[in-house]
C-alpha cells in the first residue's frame, strides 16, 4: 500500500509540474505577442544591434595621409573661403521681440516638393514679420491626412519638429499651432479671404494688397505652390528679412527626431570605414527632364514618359516651346543634366580612386538603377539610403500607417449575396447580354511597374492613395539625403534646376554648405564646358590623354570658386537660400587688408561672387590667426606634390596594386603646376 501511495503522489506531482509548464508557456507566448505588437521601438533598437547591412565597403588602395598634398587636392578645404563664417543674427535696427498685438492671423497651405516646401516656409515667416502678423504653423499639402500618412503626425510635424520651429522664432514672429475656434470654423465654411500668391512676389504686393485685407478680416489664407512667395533679392531696407530667412532655414527648421536619428545613423555608417566620402545628387527627375527637353537622353518607355509629361506641361502653360526638342542641342548648351556616367568620368579624371565612397542622393533617380550602372562600374563603393538602412528603420519614420484595404472591392457577405439573388428573381425576363470579346493579350513586361499605363492609355491615370503616400515618403527620403549631403566631405550636383526652371534640391544643399562650412569642397561644374570636353574625346573617352585630363582637373578646381560667381548671378535671383551670402555671413579677415595681400584677379572674382562681407565680431575670430599660420606653412608641401591621380577607369575588378600603375598619370611638372594654381585660387584659364 505504501508503494502504491508513493506512485500516486509521484504521478500527481508530475501532473502539476506539467500543468505549470503549460501555463508558463502560454503566458510566455502571450507576453511575446504583446511585445511584438506594442513595443516596436524597443524591438527596433534590439534589431539595430544585430542588423547586417547590404553594403560591404571594398578598399584596396592604401589610405592617403591627411597631411599629404594629394589628400588636400582631393579632400582639402578651400583656403580662400576659410575666413567665411555663418552669422545670421540681426544687425542694426531690429526689434528683438515680436509685438503681442498683431494685425491678424496668416494661415498658409504649401504645395510642392522638399526644396519648394523649405523655401516657402522661409518666405512666409518673412512675410509674417513684414506684416506684423501671427503665423499659424504652415500646412504641407502633400503630408495631410488625406494623403494616407500616419495619423500620429499633423501635416507640418510629419517632416519638421514643430516645437523647435516655434521656439526658435519666438524673438522674430509670433507662431501658433492652430487658428482660434471661430476663425477655424469660418475657414471650414470658406468665409476667410484667400490669396494664391504669385511666385517671387514683391514685398509691396503684401503691403498694398494683403495687409489691408488682413486688417479688415483679422485673418487671411495664403496658397503657395511655386516654391516661394517672396522675391529672392530684396531692397537694402529689407535686408533683415534675408537674415530672418537664414535663421528659419538653418536654425528653426529641424527635422523631427526619428528622421534626424536615422540620418545621423546613416552618416555614422558612411564614416565608419574611416574615409571621406562624396555626395552626389543626380537631379534626374521626370519633371526636370520634361521641362528642359531632355527626353532623348533616355530610351524606350522612359523617353515616352518624358514626352508625355512635356505635353502635359505645354497644355498648362508651364513650359513654352514645341513638344519635340533636339535633346542633343540642349545638352550641348548645358540645359540638360550631367548623366551619372559623365559625373563618374569627371571624378576619375580629377584623381579620385575607384574605391572612393559615393553617396547617391535623391528621392528617386529617373530611369532606375540602370542609369547608375556606369557609375557603379567606375566606383566600387556607390551607396544610397537603401543600402545603409533597413526597411524596418524606414518604416519607423513613416509611423503607423492605416491599411489601404478599403481601396479594394469589398467581399460580399452572405446577406448581400442573398439580396442580390432575390433582386435578380424579381427583375423579370430580359435579354441576356452577349459574352464579352476575348481580351487583348497583355504582355507582362508592358504592364508591370508604375509606367504600365503607357501601354494601355494615352492619358496618365490619377494618383492612387498609395502613390500619394509614396510622395509623402519621398519628403522623408530627401530630408535624410539633405543631412548627408550637407555633412559630406565633397558634394557634386548633376543638375541645378527643377521641373519649373527654378533652383532644385542640389542648390539648397550648396547654399547650406556655403553658409555652414564655406571652405568645404563643393564642385559646381559648368555643364556646357563639361559636355564640350567630353565630346572632344568621345571616341577615346576611356583612354584619355594627359592634356585632356589636365583640362578637366583645372575646370573642376576652378569651379570651386567660379561656380560661386555663377550661382550669385543665376541661382540667387531665383532662390535666396541657394546663395545666402553676404547677408548671412561674415569674414574673420579684414577685407581691405586681404585685398592688398591677395592677387588682384582673385580678390575681384571673390568680391563678385560673395559681395561685400562684414567683418566678424572679435569673439568669432579666436583661433583664426593660428589656423592661417598653419595653412601658410603647408604651402611648401604643395610645391613638392608629385602624386599621380591613379587609373582613370579601373578594370573588371582585379587587384588595386595593378591599377595604381595604369594610365592617367601626370608628370611632376604638371602636378606642381596644378598645386600652384590651387594656391593662387585657380583663376588662370
């Protein structure tokens, strides 16, 4: 009996142990599902520590010492611009605090892409200051809830940090989040005056037309759709508005935390190999190619898509001229973008090795990855945001987006089926329809992709909710690219105009770099001259001679300063933020003393490009003298630079040591001549 009792006790204990194990297992599964459902952030942080990225940098050349002349020629600062420093603080007679009693509220709706939105926000803040009005946080049309974005964000906060925007402008303009309830109701009923502001409107337009209406109704609504509503170049009495634009763009407009964190992580991943990198913006958008008549740069369906867009622009008066344009002539005139292959040739000719890291920016490169194949063949480490981040990181910045299942036909319930069957029985006799004719065969390669409508219709279909959501995502992509391009060691654009003929994303980046770090290397190649160089040796492009290489190098080096003159003359009249000097900068050197110590040609060129720059305050000049002495001592090193630029184009992927002995080398005399030209400012032609 005792043995049987022990056996029963043992079985009961095993049952209890098994039951407890089952309960714990069920509880563990339940907790796991809760964590997966409600703690995305913590899960993402965990994934970040174990993520394996698709980019694996390949380096075969030895690191160039940072003190070597070759490094300074490829990556060094522009010595003529090292005295420039950012200074957008108010000067002279400027009220530090906005008036508590304003003339009314300004509500703004902004349409357009990333660069148009940024320019427009800066303009409306300046207009609010001009009219002594209270600005309601602008509404970005492409990020409203109707476009399918996450409900976690309002329109403005989808892209920018709203609190930072209001705090940074507290001393300039009174900013509120929403209209008062009574005015909000009036706006819903469309009872408040509305102005569709023309592009580049004069300050007097607002003073003579908008201000009287604002005083009468206490509120106006502005619709800004062309990338800016205020003149780029203002009269001297409005110079403080220019500095206010700089403070808005460079201080107040900060991206929201999730976007900024991802951009910072991508920067860290780019710099983790310990080498400098180049940022390249192709500027290849369908709108820009259609506006400037560059359809023949592409083939197949892409050329047809560009022509279709140009026809649409002609109907709406956006572009003037004929539908069919000689793209070859446009390219020779410098009106078309430089293709990625041409940019790659320029960089290799200048001396950048094949293992240089190149970050390709842009929300979307027209033509897809096929357009970038030549650039990948010249440089091994060509990357973009997709190769430096994961899909879950990108999904995190999008927020929780609602399902688009409602856009598809709903499945009929049994009740609906029964009702339809009853309705069919009660409808009475009628002739049966003939069966439909057999469908025209559709080949998969004609209907796949976002351009599939070209094979089926002459009319471009309306944007779906998914496409509208994708347009909002592109703003976040370009925000990441903006941060990376501004912080890059070298920046080079492929094009500087958008689909309306205005300065594009690349000019916004170049303006920020000029303001924030003027001495950083920003190439501004003259497309007309570059195309001329390329055509001269078209038949032997990949076996270029020394004379041609020297010409390309001289042109790229000169573009560091000559491009500033061109930007001041062509881009600044259209967009102030593309060239925010001299209004938002100061010099740590005395301009008069500097003009006597520099060659006359250089001082005239810089004066034409930068204008009359104020002297920096004494507290900003600390350390400038020691830096100047250090750079003067480095001149002797440049005189002895005999480094070659390496191979013009690398082979199919062999060893780097063999490549270093290839063609494209320059003689000792040519290297010394180029370095001497760099010291003199590259003004010789």
